[in-house]
C-alpha cells in the first residue's frame, strides 16, 4: 500500500486506487496515515470527525467508515490475489492502526530525507545537504491533505507539517548560499519574502543574496519592508540578529561576501 498526504490524499494498493471519495473516510485515512504504525484512539477519531459535538451514533458510524475503508483495501488486495484488509487496517484495543511500512507513506520519506539533509549540513557537506533537502521538498504536491477539511487532530498535524516544510526550505537555501549560489536564489527568495512577509530567516537570506549580487540598496529595502510589516502588524522591531545584518550591509562588512560557514554564523548569531 502506498499513501500520499503531502498534497491531495492518495492511496493505492498494487497500483489500484483505494482513496475514498467520501469526505469523512478520507479524513480518517489521512489521520491514520500520518500516524501509521501507531494506534489512533477512537476518541481522537471521533474528535477529528465531529469535534466536540459528536452524534450519539458516533462510534457506530465510525465503525461503518472503517468497514468502508477495509472494503476498498480488500477489493484491491483480492484483485491481485492477496487477502487481509484487516491486517492492513487493524483493530486494536481502544482504536485503529494502519499497519504499513514507513516508506509506504510519503510524509515519512520526507522526514527521512530532511533528517539526512540536516545531518549533511551539520558536517558542512552542503552539496549533499542541498540535494537531499531538495528531494524532501519534491515530495510535496501542494499543501498537506489539501482536499480534506481537517478537524482538530488532523489540523494540528497539518500545521506541524507546513512548519517542517518551511524549515527544510530555509535549510536548503542556507546550504546553497554557503555554496555561493546567491544569484540563482534571488528570484525564489523575492517570491518567498512576499509570501512570508514576517519571516526573518527568509528576509536575512534574501538580504545576503542581494548584497552579494551587488544590490546593497535592495538588501536594505528588504529590511525596511520587514521592519514596517512587523511594526504595523505586531508593534515590534526586527530581532537583534536582523539588525546586526542590516548594520553589516550598511558598512559593507567583508564577512558578508564569504560563504564560509563559521564567519556567517558569527555574524548572524
């Protein structure tokens, strides 16, 4: 069984789609997939489907949805000569478990690639870090579970995943900055800073890229835009880290021209 949740929810068994068309069974599948190999409790599933106002028939209706999912899985398995939907979508005491290997769910492959990329970055192997982090980001086909209206439990997972995606993106850009690819990053960062107008990490990366490309005044404009947004929206100034970077750009600090890791880390610490 292969399941994708980094975008529209998709599930296949031996190449045959077992993605439910009904909203609530798809919701259940997405939550179980994100916790594959772990028991998801009945109360959690009920909260996901109906929030704090479940119907009296919630447990019976949940069982019906589980049976619908098992039928989809079972039909696909029997078509290939295999059996055992109950061994894939397993009933456990107090809940249900999707028993598939980690590599069967795209989010787990994303996590694996992201960890490997971070480890490569920590030992300053930036080409490998860039490659692995790009592979992790390529797992995404859109916002997580974009075709599901999430309840509270699934919504929490979506927020976590989107934060993880942004963190991997920042790490990939950092690795490529340290490889001297500032010019290649300019167009991407110009879009990202508009999409994330209060993200200081992306702004710092954009400022460094602009400065290294000989566009000092635009780097200072990027700081000014972030500062104005933070003051208007939150009533706060940029962090001391970003103010240090602004000062370095104003004074044309020579460390900004170096992609060498430790110098840049000291400057922006």
